[in-house]
C-alpha cells in the first residue's frame, strides 16, 4: 500500500511541478524519479506562490481563494495529462 501511495503522490507532485521539469529532457542529464520530482517541485514553488498571491489579491475570503487555487491546480493537471496523451499517441 505504501508503494501505491508513493506513486500517486509522485504523480500529483510532478503534475503540479511540471512547469520546470522540462530541464530533465536534456539528454546528458541522467536523473531518477526522486530527483526529477524533488527538484521540479522546489523550482516551481515560486511559480505556485505567485499564482496563490495573485488569487489572494482578488479573493474576498479563504474559501474563495481555496476554491480558485484548487480549480487552477486541477486545470493545470488535466492540461498536462492531455499534452502527455497527445504526445504519447503522436510518438507511437
């Protein structure tokens, strides 16, 4: 059960951190899953902080902020999944 939970957590973290994970597509960088997820998460935290602070500028309460932030995270995740599906079908 722990392996399943770790896999699901890694996928969720990767989808949230995917804006900066592109650096590991360079051929000479040999990175494992943990390095990719950890470094992508660390480097994308400022981006997600900026998103959260911009939402806070226009939100009137915590409930509205949380709802908008979760919606943005879900939309971002769905868009990443769709891109991966399209790239997977194109590449074979």
